[in-house]
């Protein structure tokens, strides 16, 4: 059984046609995909292709207009109460803007402790130690707990966002353009972190991106989206080396060779994966 299975997903928004009349338009139009445990899947497309909306729809952040999302054998739309809480713990999201997703009035320690408290994963006495372990897991000093989000660089804030998602030990992580606003050298650090965490935790990752090289570096499989639809999919390297759809060919021709991993590896020496954090209560 797949970890996540989406069938004919449709997400519509209210808009206006060329004549200014009110209408519904489909940001995601009949997309289906399966994600296995531990698999890393990329969703690629230009701005407005529907890739971010699809990522949010898979987690129930954007309501479905049609179709179905099944997570661990359960229909996400039918979940209530404890089932919904279990789903929220099992599937987490990293947002494109880490500063916008962090409360500026809360220290990093408070933000991470809040997650543990809401989901009852640690007692008040246990939380500081758990927060320190989370920060260390993503390559940050445990002493950063008392700092506020504005005191960190963009790469550090993204690591904090990853730590917050990892606090719940998710089986699935949806990362929405997690490195698009970062320098290439910092991109390498974040992408290596995501790969290492996926491997050590056997965690599935859906990576939403417009950069083919980023997806090629991280993902096993890729879906190419255009105007709300999937136009091509398959093993990442196979799709990028021999694109069949004209839109995929156009994407590839407009960027540097996505198969050139030196874009990242030449700028970052990978560190050995850190051990997974215990999630016992």
C-alpha cells in the first residue's frame, strides 16, 4: 500500500474570465500520484503551473474541489478528531518563506516547544532537551533556543522550519520551494540535509520546485506540471535526460544542465547523517 495516493485531484479558485465575468478556474486539474514510504518525489513547473497548490492540497491545506487523497489507507477529507491529529503528525510541510511561517514574537525554543506541547509529545520538563536535540539534528547550536527568528540568516531560518516539521517525526514531508531564496552554497546545505534526513528516517519527501537541478539532486522520481496538469512523469534522471513532452523539453532547454550535480556538490562537503531523534513520549 502506498504511503500517499492521490486520485484525480482538482482544486478550483474563484476568478474572472477575459470579459471580467466571475468564473471558477482549475489550479490543479485531475492530478494523480502515489508516494511510497521513504521515496523522494519532485513536482516541477513554472510559476502558475499548480505545483504549490497541489502540495498544499495533498496535506489538506487547500480544500479539494474533486478527487481523493488517501494517506496510510484513510481518506484525508473524511478525517475528524483524533484521525486528523494523527494525519497532521504524519504529514508535515516546509514553506518557501521560513520567516513568514515563524511567529516573530516567539523564540525558536518556544516555537519548537509549542509543537511538542500541542501534540503532547513531551512534558514541560522534557521539552528543552527535545528542542536542543532537534536543533542539533538540523545543524544548529542548541544554545540558539533563546533567539528570535529575525536574528538568523535565511538558511538558518529554513533549518528551523525543518526542525519544527521533524518534531512530529512525520512519515511524509512536503517541501515547497525550500531553497529558492537562498544562495547556491546554502542551497547545497539544505538539500543535503533533506536527503540525509529522508534516508536516516525513511521519510518520504515531496519536493515542489521550479529548478530542475534541485529536483534532480534530491528526488528519485519527478512529475512535470503545466497549467494544472501532469504532462510527464518518471524516474528523475530518465525524464531530464530524455524528455518526451514539448513542455519538459522547453524547461530543460531554458536552464543549465540539470544533471550536473557539481552545481551543489562542488560547493558543499556532505556531512555524515546524524542519528534520528527518539520520538518516545
